[in-house]
C-alpha cells in the first residue's frame, strides 16, 4: 500500500537564508526529516529564538499552563488583526477569558445537537453540487463548509446576499495574505515591510463590512423577537456569568469573523484530505459508505451510528492536522529538557510533527483508521484541536460536521483519485494541497448493496 502524500523534507544542514526562503514557501517542507523523531529542537536566528516541542509531556506543560505563562504573541497574530480585531483567537488574559465564558456554552454538546439539521441541509446541498467525472475537491469543500457556518450561525445558506458577499471577499483575502502566513510563524522585526498590506487590509475591510450587516440584521431580529434559535442568537444573547455583560456590536463582528475563519478553512482542509484518503483506500471507503447509507435511511439516526466514519476523520486529522503548528511566547525564562529558554522565546507546538513522531506512533505515515478503535492510539500525542484552556471550542462541531459530510458524500458517490500526480501537502493558513486535490466521481447505485 502506498503511503499518503507527505512533503519531502529539506536536507539536514542549510544556511539560515535558505531555511528562511524555504520557510516562506512552505513551513512543512522547510523542516529537516530528523525533526519528526526529535523530542525538542531549538532554532536560533539573529531576530528570535524558537523552541519546537515534540514530546507530549512538554507540550502539555505549555498548553495546560495558565494562559498568562505562554500567551499568544502580538507579533504572531498581528497579520490577522485587520480581519479579526479583538476576536477570541488573538486576545490574551482577562479579555480572552471573558470571551470564552460567553462563547463556550453555545458549543456545549447538548446545544450542538440543535445545529445538526442545518449541517445536514448543507451536506445535502453540497452533495447535489457534485457531478460525475473529475472534481477539484478542495474548492468544493471550502464552499461546503462556509455554507455550514452560515447555516448554523445565521440560519442562511451561502447563496444569501450577505453570506455570498462574505465568502467572495474572503477568497480575495486568502489570495492576498501569503505574507501573513510567514508573519505568523516567523516573527519579523518591526522594520521589515509587510508586503501585500494594502490589498490585505482592503479585503479584510470588505469581509467585515458584510459581517457588520449580518450582525446588525440579527440584532434587529432579536429585538423584534423574530430571531431563529441558532449559534448567532445564542452568542449574542449570552452574558458573561461573572459580569452579566454580553458582547457589544463591534466585538460580535470580531467573534463572527473568527468563527468564519477558524470554522470553515480548517474543516474544509480536513474534509478534502479525508475524501482523498477514502478515494485511495477503497476498503475504508466501502465501510464509510455502508455506514452513510444506514445513517441516511433513518432521519432520527444519531452520529454514534458512524463509528468507522468518525475514525476515518480522526485519522485524517492525525495525518493532515489543519492547524499544523501553534506558536506561543514564554512570558518568563523557562527550562525545557534542561535547556535555558529565555523570556520572550517563541515556543512552537507542532501537531504536524507530533502526529507523525515515530517514537510515539506505530506506522506513523500510514493511513490506519482502525488504530482508533481500541486503546492503541497514544491520544496524549494527538492535538488537532489543541488542548488546555485554549482548546478549540469548535472541536465537537467539527467532528460532527466531518463525519456527516463523509457519510453523505460516500453514500451518493464512489470516489477514485484522478489520474494526476498525488497532491502535495503545504501549509498555507491551513494544511492544503499545493495544486488542489482532484478526484474522479461516479454515482453509486443507491439500491444496490456494494459492500
Ligand atoms: C477540523 C476543524 C478544526 C480544527 C482542526 C481546529 C483546530 C483549532 C486549533 C488547533 C485551535 C488552537 C489554535 C491556537 O491555539 O493557536 C483552534 C482554536 C479555535 N477554533 Fe478551531 N478548529 C476547527 C474547527 C473550528 C470550528 C468549526 C470553529 C467554530 C465554529 C472553531 C473555532 C475556534 C476558535 C474560536 C478558536 C480560538 C480559541 C481560543 O483561542 O481560545 N474551530 N482551533
């Protein structure tokens, strides 16, 4: 069985300028092969010191510490500020804690069940948009998961005027932001000019203008008692239990912007890779399709009837974690593995490396969903949604969405890889394929038992 695609790592020793240039192109292939098995690595440049942690105990020490000990650095998030303002993703300290107290209840498991009908409607619409023949599945997945966000957050499909405006502006933003990606992982000194800045600012402004309209319309509906019971209404009417205060209008736009960015890019990346893995593993595909048919046949079915499908999605998030690396800053001097970590150092946690660490995982580069069925998987080395206080609040939402979409797609379509070169993973804002992911689709005969 051929292994799922993995970027070719760089040679062991290269001069700093070559490393930085490779880094700028793609942070995954810029790293040397031996990093996968390292417990920790230190990078020294004239501008910053950076420590990559690659063993579960050390990673937990950082992620589970008090948030003030390893905050997100302003420099790391600076590129996202024009779009996200003071959204929960970029804030720290008391402001961040308050935002989580307001947001988290909307994503509790019991509440999530209420979003399933909207997710199912989005999955049905997305499956109906597929056609036989060759399909570039990443673009399809981005559109589909943006639709999920609009339907679950604002009860409108992506065809709605304001939703379409956000989606179009967002695509323009993505085209203008590659330098943000570099800015996010390489803390450039302040004097380095930020290229593309004007274009990025304009695109961010357009997205926010459309979000302002969506939020304002919802405020009116809440005031008039006509608002649907969706995520936006729940978050906009929630108050912080400690202060009794909710989000103001501008703050709500910030939060909607991060739900849209964090919630659709990541899910789209995972969904596209999962479909590619199913296309290249027909046995797993048939199992998922059989679960999907049973699920769709029963309108009251719960997601718990999709255990294999969920394991396929889990395994996809291991091999292609949409957020490949997370960056924190040491608020004070620390010691890691006996080495001095000066105050202000960058601390990098890399799900990409941890998930493929050969000291922790059997067959680290292989696709094996069955590893999740028993006790075999080292769950402490699995961090697609991060961990600790800043864990992704959308993790349950994303797992439900992933399983649901895989069930809907495979129940209706048989997938094969297109006759092209295998996709090459690269890290843009999320882990994507360099030139798209092409699949060959043929309709399944719904009546026939093909397992
Ligand atoms: C497969 C899909 C997803 C993956 C892999 C994912 C992964 C992550 C990760 C790793 C983080 C931590 C980032 C860091 O600390 O630097 C994060 C944070 C976040 N995610 Fe997700 N996410 C997904 C889907 C979603 C969805 C669907 C939503 C909301 C609808 C969401 C909302 C957020 C928010 C608001 C944060 C910031 C939390 C904080 O800083 O306190 N994510 N996500």
